[in-house]
């Protein structure tokens, strides 16, 4: 049985909803978004590919869809934008041709939570599954947060907790992933169903001046280094302060590795690292979500460093690199 | 020798230029585009993958880059939008890691011709080369052209000529492609360096009311059928009127197929099919680029048909389908 491209696209059309700002949606060559004066459109693309970012035996198609949209929305969180709509480009193997709607089904919870729906996309055949999600958001002109604003003396703060994604991958490497222990499920939860820090950053920005922010999609290690480069300051991360879940400590023990190392190299967490003035620190404790001070910025070379047992080292290489190694 | 992801990204940064409407460009989690009242943002994504849309022994990396951007810009042409900026998502095999700049080099001619430059992107490792280009354009509010406006009685007009892309693929199948005959070069030219019909559509829209338009990226056959569906009219294409280059007639003879069939199934031509009132036809002849009447719309079922030797047949299946067959 073969399925036609137009039939697959029609099966996805049920996920497309009208949006007051989208004046021409899917089914045309381009989508149209009505502009508003005094605002800026924020746009970003994020991709995930079978056997690079995931395998089909560790994640369901729904989870793959969820993660792809979560990752793209996290880029909007990092610049302080509010989501408007998104486009999905799918590279679909023939063997999955009739199952494409499951990818969109996996996106529905995030679509409902953040009031977004797709406005367009693209479909091609591929040997392996690939997903690119383009998110379109909006921010008041001049209010976007960039990577370039960290000031010496600033505190570095991170949303949520870190390490569980790398922890889950370690559990798989160690052959523990088929077990049903609760701490393994805690690891898998962050890997399979990450939640972008959109609300947290919007809430924070109401009370606090966020000097700079970055989505730590490649891990706090390498991404804090990228933040240091963009802001031309030196960052010092304190391994003792990292927000690490007990489940990560469990896997660290089994892997005979320090938990802070797992936390620093854990990518696709979709948490946001941001910089604030020290006088704003007391406001963090009044929030009803985790926001943890993990380090500090100082004058120096553009680098991110960690001090372990009195020895400093650069974090520039601690994270996922698609081409290294 | 390995190359780091950040090094590859840095090697691409030379292609990024400042744009008055792009307030935050590459190097951040999202790009920002300043909004203007009374306008609409047009956005589209178009992808091409090794061994699906091209192979590395038939196209250079520069040509692959050129085609990817041309295809995406063509979507903006079809809705009558003017390009602002674009984002490129690259899936890069390790074997090509140091050659990524060639892809952008291939885009430079189009970047210069249409005053666009990239504002962001994404880079992942992949087994095969893949390119997704997201284009962002702009149109005066309410002035965009959709697929849904064809009226019974309208003339169907196409920019440029059609058939050379499919003609080139036939030349490859027949083993003729290594020859240097001029007509083969004419075929390859359209395949390797298509040019989006942006200027033509903008010029046309100054004089003529374009009722509807579609980018014929999957071929005039299936895409005219999609136009018919969206507008709920019946379209009749006249095979005698199709703008077919002599080079296509040469390959048609060798392949023992009618030239019109090759023209109708030829995809990735990036020409635009549009509908106008018959009274606007005389204005077409005053243009200094080809715009050919190829058919007519009439009341009837939503379908696109062709009459050959007195027999009518539907064009719904004549074109490239990623999943059929």
C-alpha cells in the first residue's frame, strides 16, 4: 500500500488551527503573519535527526515530535520572546509514511500550553527521520535578551535542574535503561519530554533585568563558554551549586563519574542560563520555580571556567560537538 | 584532522551581513526582525536532501546551495512577497565538514541580486547532506497572492519556460549527460542554477491584478491540480501552448516521449503559475520577460485537466510525489 504525499499532508492538516495573527496559513507557498508596530519578530530553527539526536527504539514518534518543538521553543525562551506560530519540515522514511500524524500528536501538549499552532511546513522522503522546527515569536522592540550583555560582577542563574539528559544516555550505555526503577524514570522524563523555560523567563523578566541569556542546548559547559565569548567576560561556574537531581547522583555513582561533570556536559536540557545583578538575587527566592545561582562573571579573558579541587579549567570543550572526536 | 562545530559556524559567519530590518542576527538563540505596521511577514521553508533531490556527483556544493536558496525564494515569489532575510539549517556529513562555506558561496549571487543575507541557522552532523532554507519576506497587508483566488474564465499564465529540469534528469538516465552539446548545457543550466521569479511577479503585480499564484515546485501537472483544488475551479491546460525550450524537444525525441509530458512533470523549475482576467492579457506582451498563457479556468469540479488528441485527462498524478510508486 502506498500513500501519496498530498494524503500525508492532509492527515497533518487537522493539527493546524486559526490564529489571530496568522493571516495565511498552511496550504499556500508561504505563511503570512500580521505585523504590529513596536514589536520584533523572533525566529529560530532547530533540528533533530534519527541516529544523531535520537533513535527510534529509545523514543516514540510522539516523544520525538514533543522534543523537536520543545527545543525550538526554548530558543524563543532564551531571547525572552513569546511564541506566535511554527513551521515543521519533516524528512520521512517510507516505512513511517502513514505515521506522520503521531509526530504532530506529540506536539499537541506544547501547542496547547503555549497557544501556538503550525502555519506551514515541508515534507520530503528521507532514509531516516529528520525534523526541523522553525519557531516564530515576538518581543517588544528593544526588550529582547541577547547573549552579549553579561557584566563583570553579574550572577549566573539557571532555570530547572541539569544533568538528567546525559544521565539517561549514560543509563543506556550501561544497559540500565530497561529497568523500571523510579530514578531511571526521572532521568528519562527530562530526555523524552523536556519543557521549555518560556514561562519562567517571561515571569523573571517582569521583576528582574536579565542582562543576557542563552539556551543550554549543547550543555552548560560549552554554552556558558559561548555566553562568555559573546559578552567578552570571564565566567566562573561553581560545581557545588549546580542544581542536580538525585537521579543524576545515582547514575554518576554507577558510572564512577562526578555528578557535576555529567551536569555540565548534558545537552538538550532546554534550560536557560541568564545573568543578573547581585542585588536582584533576593527576588529569585520568591519565584515558584527553580532558578539557581551557579556562578559569577568577572573581568578577564572571554572564557568560562570551573574550579575543582583548587584547579581551574576551561569549559570550552565540555559539551556536545557534532564534529569533534 | 577534525574540525569543531564552532569553527565551521565561524567559517560561515563571513556571509552574514547587517540588514536594516534585522536587529539581532546570527550568534544568538533567535534572530529578530523589526516589525512595520501595515505589512505582513511571509515565511516559508524548503528542503533538499542528498540522494532525494540531488546527488553529489551531478551538482557541486555551490550549485546545491544556489538551488536551495532559489527554491525557498520562489515560495516568496508565489505569494508576491519581497525577501527580507533567511536562515539555513545544514545537515553536514563529516566528509564535507570543512567544505560548508562552499554552500554559502553558491548562495551569494542570489543574496546580491535580491539584497538578502542569512540571519541565523543551525548545523548538525548527518550521514548525508541536507539543506533546509527558511525565507522571511514581507508584503503590504492584504496584497499577498494566495492559491485560492482563481475565477472561472481566468487565464492561466506561467513565467519562464518549463521542462528543462526533467529533461536534464532524462539525459542522465539515458547516459547523455557527460556530452558537451549546447542543448544539454541548456537543460543542465535550469537544473543547476534556477532563478526564482521574484522580479517578474513583482513587476506583473504593478500592472495586473494577480488573482492567484502557485510555485510549480513539483511540476505544472500536479501543482496546477493543487491550484484547482484550492480555488475550487476546473483548469484546462493546452499542451500546444506550453513554453518549451528546443533543448526539451531534443531530449523528448531521444526519450521517445511527447515534450508536453516532460514539461508537465518537470519539478524544481521554480516558475510561478498565476491567474489573471482575460482583459489583462494584452499587458503581458509589454513585459520584457516570458509570461505565457497556458490554459484557462472554468466552472466544474476542482481538477486540472489536459486535452490531448481529443481525450481529456486529469493532471492530479502527473508530477513528483515523494511517497507514491
